[in-house]
């Protein structure tokens, strides 16, 4: 069977049941699936290796003249259309949301003519390492290895070839051939699976009902809805935790080594995620994320981590999967993330800001939050003076990163604001004094007069795109000359080909070889700064440039390489889609695009972060 060349990141699409997710290639191959949870080991790992590391292919035997893809309405039900010389067939892929069972459904539909197809199922548990025992079970196929079991049900003749389950079949116009793959623990009886057509209808209805609640973002509403579906698809429903991405080790540059495991929940994403969900009208999801956050951080403040597992797990030990050659040869392939043990002071600000924004947005107070916040700020009173690894989790020496210091200011600022507005018992005089001290410290030590810009770190001559967040969090007004100078300096030195890079990897000592793509979230932050400065037309033009980088089904990875013109980094990336949502609503607000947004505009105004103009 003829197959296209190796796929790029943008050639994949996401399907999810809100507990796990799979990546489906435009060639009809599911090359990545961790079952039964996002952070489980993969049973399909061809994404980071070769077909023998596990995949599930369904595709025409003959080369397709044309392949197109789409999601049904605003859902994560994917339709891939193969047009061949003899006819056209659709492949419908989805994972029904569930409470107990976990199923992956594929339905082949004949559209016109007659299309011969081939199916190839290679199950390899533990990231491609283990070949399961496969046997007939009733009218299905069962594969078992250790604690894992999957059942394949299909109305076609299945046969084994070289440790692979294969089938050849065909569809004509109007015919359907369904496949259902179900997961269950091996010590239990086999899962019953689902009725494919009934599951399709209920899954479509689930997503249609969910996406129907989205607040309008004017002409960008379809983009916002797609990004919201990504966030929902990356949510672990039992706890409300949102993973940064469903993948590990997709490289930030072709053949590079900046390959990390993103199947965890970052505290850093908290505020921006809450703003995105709240602005779009998804208060239940915002509350669930907020509640996950409070549960995860409960404990001693000096043991706060920057990330946790989807259920709040703390130990995320990093190890290398030696037997996987990596995405298009990019090694190493990592599982776990050693950055979980780093000191990153900005997360204290993100947590307190998230809680502040949640309350300002009308969410009820979180259990235990007041007591936890008092303990966090008690710890931060001395901890803010320490150097840390910063927002980008550098693996070089700790520094006094400006962004980290600013976010410690945010922590005290938000708690002061909330206590002042709600008569909460708190040491307000001490907090106000610390807030002013941090602000003065940053302005005196973080701003470089020669650069006419804030620097990446105290004493540094380098820039950092995280500085774009200073006016967004309200540290200084957008019109402050120091902010104007910082944005101009970033525009001059970190904006290339219309995209923003995090920092110059050839200058910053981050413990890794230089080289990475442009960071998409930072690029959206630049849009937000243009909007805040009143440069609306420029902001809109850059926003349109950014969303044009979405793949054919509206998905974004973490980064984009303008040289190779390919998406880079883990995919799809929650941070990129959260930033897209926020920029879309910011543009909608400032452009006043439609009267139907007026209610949202008034709500958004209550969430705008104030500014300060004190300092050296």
C-alpha cells in the first residue's frame, strides 16, 4: 500500500474523551495514544518512532488523489476524506466521553464509487516496548500485556501477520464499516464496547451542546470555539486538571534536544486559562480548574511545585525512553519532567492572580483558599529575594529573572486588592510595604537604561518575551515610557518573520544547545500589547498572521519554525490556544465589533488588571 512521506506535527489532529487523547495523522494512522489517561504509557507510539512502536492505520490501498480533513461542527469528531481513482471514502474518528469505559471508534463510510482499504493494528504497550498476547475472544480480538487489555471489534476478517493485526476490506457508496477499540484493566472482564453509530450521535451532541455556550468573539468566534474544544479535550474530567499538551518530546526545533513531557498541569497556565474560560462563558470549567489548583497546591508553601500530575501527583521523575528514535529522529524521548522540582517564583503570583480573577469573575470562594494564601505570602515574604529558574524553566544557573520578580509583586498586589475590597482579615500594611519594595526593586535593578528596556534578569543585557506580560498583569501602565521602550526593544530584537521568540538561545545560558522555533504564546502577548497601546490595526494584522499558522483543522503546537515553515513542540498546545482565545477577545473588546458582545465587554472590564506607576 502506498503511503505518504513521514508526517510533520501539523499533519496530525486531536481526538479526546476528556480523559485521554489520540493523534490521528492525515494518512489515516493513529500514531499516539496513552491509555487510559493522558499520563499513562503509550500503546501507540509511532509518533516518536516507527510503525513497529505501535499505531492503528486505516487507509485506501491505492494512493489518494486528495486528502481533506475537518471536524464535525464544533466538536472533536474528526472526518478524513480520501479521494481515490475508484471512489471516495470518509474515515470518522472519535473517542466518546465516558465515566468508566474507554473506547476509540473509527467508522469508514463510502461516499461514492468503490474504495478498497487496508487496516493495520500494531499494539505496543509501554511506549512501544512490549508486544501483547493477542487471541480471539468471542467475535473480537483481545490483546493483553501485564495490567493492560484492549479489545478490537470489527465486522471484517482479521488476520495476524508479523505480530500485526491486518484486514483488507472495501466500501461502496452508502456503506459503513465500524471499528471499536476498547481499553480495560487486564484483571477485569473485557469491556463491552459501544454501539458505533449511537456513540457517534451522542458524541456529536455532547460537543454541540458544549460549544454552544461560547460567548461571541465576533468574526473570530469559530477560531475561539476550536481553541476551546482543544482546552476541553485536554481536560482530565475526573479532576478538572488541564494538561499542557497530550504529547511528550515533540521537538522545539527539527533534530533538536529540547524535547519535554507536557502531559502534566502547569500552575503557570492558571490565570490565562481562567481568563480564557471565563471570558468565553465556561464558568463550570473555570471552577473545576480553580478547584484542581487549590487541591494540588495544598501543603507546605516551600514545597510548591510548578507543575503536577492530572490528579495532583507530585513525583514526575524524568527518564529517557532509549528505544524510541524520536519524532523524525529528534532525541532524547523523555517521560516525566525534572523541571517539576525547580524553584520558579512566578507561580506564586499566578496562583494568587488566578484566585483573584476567579472571584472577580463571580466564582464562589474556594475552600481553604484564604488560609492557604496567608501561608503562601508568609513564605514569599523572604523567598522573593532568591534567584530562580524562571518562566522558561532554564536548566542553567538560577538568576534574578525580572518576570519572576514581577509575579511576586502580583501575588502581594492581588491579595491586597482582594482584602481591601472584601474586608478580609489580613496583614495589609505589611503586604502593601512588600508590594512597594518589590516594585521598586524591579524598577531599579531590572530596567536597563542603555537598552531602554527591562532586561531578562538583573544585570543582564538580554531581552525576554516574558517581559510582554508586565503591562498585562498591571505592573506598569501600557503607556509608561519603560513599557513602551521594552515593547519596542522586543520588537526590534526578538520579533522575526512576524513572530516572537522567547529569548536569544545563543545568548542566554539555559543549559541547552541553542536553537528553537518562535513561541506562539509570546507572539499573542505581543498582539495584546499592541492592542493595549492602541495599535489596533497592527494587532489585528499580527493576529491574522498567527492564526494563519493553524493547521487545516485549526490546531497549534507550542512553536513555529519560520525557516522550515513547520509547527514545532508538543501538540496541540494549551498555552498557544489559551493565548489565541485571550487575544481574540481583547481585539473584540477594543474594536467593539458587535452589539452582541456588549454584555461580555462589561464583564471583561471588571477583570482588567490595574497598573502602578511607582518605582525608580
